[in-house]
C-alpha cells in the first residue's frame, strides 16, 4: 500500500508562490530601474537639448551682435569713403553739370532721349537744327517721325529716337498741357523715357533730388568701390544710400566728367588721377 503524503505538494505550492513573488519583485525592480534609466535619459536629453538651444541662442546673439558691429563699421567706412570721393570731385569739377545743349525742360528732355547709347557731343551737333525747326512740344507733336529723321540721322538708333521724341511731344500736348512734368512717374510714362532720362530731367531741369546712372557713373562707382552692382538701379541705390540728397545731381555729373576727362574705359590715367590715393582700382 502506497501512502500518499501531501507535504511535498504544499512545499511545491509554497516554493511556486515564493518564486512568483521573487519574480514580481525582480520584474518590478527591473521595471523601476529601466523607468529610472529612461527618465534619466529623458532628463539628460532634455537638458542637453535645452543647453544646446541656449548655446545656439547665445552664439547667434553674439554672432548677430558682431555682424551688426561689423556692418556698422563697414557702413561708416563706406560713408567716409563716399564723402571723400565727393569732396575731391567738388575740388576737381566745381562747375560739373549736364553737358547736353538745352535751354528749357522740353529741349533737355528731347536731348536726353537722343543721348541714349550716343555721346553728348554727337547729340549737341544735331539739336540746334532740330530745335530751330521744332522749338516746342506743339511743333514736334504735329510732325511725323519720318520728317524728323533726317535732322537726327547722324546719331545712332535715329529712327527709334525720332519716334520717341515725337511720341513724347504728343504725350506732353495731350496729357500735360504742353509742359514737361517734374514727377518721375509722369516722366517715365513718356515714350523713350526710362529711369536715367527721368533722373537727368528731374535733377537738371527741376533741381530735384535724383541721381542718373549712365555707363560712366556705373563704371566709376565700381572702380572707386562705391558699388559692386552692374544693374544701374542697384548702383543708384548704393550711391543714394551714402550721399546726401543735395549731392545726388552733382555726384552724377561729376562722375561723368571724371569718366570723360581722366578715367576713360579704354585708358584710365591713374598716374594723374586726384582720386588715385583712395581708389581701390588704381593702377601703378
Ligand atoms: S585711380 Fe585710376 S581707376 Fe581709379 S578713378 Fe582714377 S583713373 Fe579711374
């Protein structure tokens, strides 16, 4: 007869319970440890992130400050340079002015339209006969471009220019009571009139602040370190940002004079240039 003892079962039950408890404890310990680890990691990550952010902010602030200081210093240098260029130009060409022959705003407008891609000298040769035949907007407005062409045929693009000056004269009669307007918008609404022509008329005929940028002004501005731009509108912006409004007209005329007399595109005479000591493009 086999006796069945119940004790081992109990023992096994107890052992299982205790094992489960231990496992639970271990699991809970492990979970707690891992949770703590994760939290630590998260905290570390957040701290690092925030520190990095703060550092970045500080660096960017410092960089901005430094950049701001640099820009300010650069701007001051540019201002001083531009003023010195202007001072020397005043000494060299105190009488600098527009070299086109014109006795009134209408004649100046016509002469300036004719001067596109042509020298002022060439324009000055043809305008006396033109103005003798068409002294004002009314007379020119009544003409046909074909009648005007022979009078200006010695200058480049004369057919297009004949159309432009007749068209402008008609617009003056029809829209502006036969008077040349002084506003940029109105001037630029006339046929053949762009920003440069409008600036010449505004500054020369009406003494308004405007700075005309032609090829000489653009070229000399780059040579003298006043601008790096090729686009005339951007050169104009660079110059007007460092010069007083009252100097805009003079600066344009004086740079043109210097370009014609000393600093020609083909043969700049650096050795006798009064701007040589401050010109970054001076050739030995
Ligand atoms: S130094 Fe030479 S390049 Fe400079 S403005 Fe005078 S002529 Fe022109």
